[in-house]
């Protein structure tokens, strides 16, 4: 280490355009840890909101980040970071800032550092929980042909039927956020297949999905809460056909790419998701998106404002992040 760096760690609150409801939670704003690491006149940036269902908050991940501030100022590397912090929001924000700093110091782009080639990338856009009628109306207003539907244990078929009627053209995936029982999954999955649903994400609770081992679901099942990082991959691979990679869960792009590699080697499909954040959070996710069948990077579009320059969207097609933003 022994490098001279300046480090800024700041918790910011970003307001959503409107309340966003999923199983068991309603979000009106997001607290973000913004990390800036400066060296030799350039600054690397990263951000994270943490994993809410693991009780991470802006203050808790700030405290974790503060615990390695001295090491960061002395030149802490990404590899050393993984020895000091567990997976989660703090490590994610720092890891992504170090990737950005490395790209800027070496005058390279993130694509040069990762060896991943950017391609045209289309995101799913999310319909939050509501009545079947309001959810159908929101789906009708989405310009993208890819729609992700939030469901819980109530009115799942009614909601999905209304949305499919409103958007017969769309590719639809559903996210249950741990909200069903195994019996509900068995009942609903065949009906959802008839409705043309492409995939069901996290139907059962984390720690309560052992019934999926040996279950032949008519639709691909995706692990979100049930697969945080590589340490949980082997179990998830026995129960799911798709792994949802979120950088807040993996604790950074470094671990996210390692998890993607494991899934590819096992023949599983990939999804990239987000915990809501600005375009600075979506930018490293865009790198992972190049490896994924399903892309869910719409988080910044639900905020009242975004960072500059933002990732933009044209009928679901995302712009790649500019070097000024990240990477």
C-alpha cells in the first residue's frame, strides 16, 4: 500500500418519484453510501444502498466503510478489501470506486480492465404492487417491451392476467420477493406459463426453499435472496435455473464477476438486478449485464433526479455509462 489518497465517505438520501411497493416493504427514498477515492489528481466513484432484508442501512454501511478508511488512504487494493470487509453495501461502494479509479489512472475503460465487450442492452422495467387495475395501467404506460412484475401472496393470478391483457406484446417476468408458499408456486406456475411468463424470481423465502430441490417447475426459477454471493452458489444451483446478481449482495463488481463465472460454468442463466440507486450504481451493473439473459437496471429511473451524466433509456434500450460517470 503506502499510496497517498484522499477518501470521501458520505451517506446521501435520494427521493423516489412515487412510493414503490414490494412484498413486505414500501420504499419512498433510498439512502446511498457515496464513496470517492482520489489519487494523482483523479477520482474513482462508487455507490451502494445495501441489502435491506439483511438490515443494512445508510448508517450501518457507512460505519463499515469508515473502518477501512485508513487502509484506503494508504492504497488498499480490491483484493485486500475482500479480506477486510464482508459482502454487502460498504464493500460494493468501495470496490466499484476502486475499479473506477483504476480505469482513470490507467487511462483505460472498464471494458479493457474486465475483457468484457459491451453490446446493445435492454432492461426490464418494473411494475410495483397494486390492484390488478392499477398494475395493468402502469404496465400499459411502460415504453419498454420487457416488463418485470412484483407480486405477493394475494391476487397473483388476477394481477398477472390483467397485466398480460394490457400488454400482450411484452416479455414478462415476475418477482415474488419470497412471498409464496410452495403450494402456491405449484398451483400458479402452470397458469403463468400459459400466460407467457418467461421466469419466476424468488417465489419462496430465503432459507425456506429446500422444496425446490427435485421440483420440475414449468418455468425457470431465479434465485435472488437465496443467492447472495459465491458462498451460496452451490445450494442455489440445485434449486434454481437462473441466478440474479446484485452488486450490493455480492459486495462489489469483483465478486459479481466471480459469481457469474461459476453460474456460466454450471450452465445456469444469469440476471442482473439492483437495489435502487442512481446511474452510478447502475453503471457497474451494466458490465455484468453483458453476461446476462435478463437485465433489470431500471433503478435510477424511479428517482426524482439522477447523477450527471446519467445512463439514459430509449424504449428500454440503455445507454452505456460514460467514462465521466463511471468506468
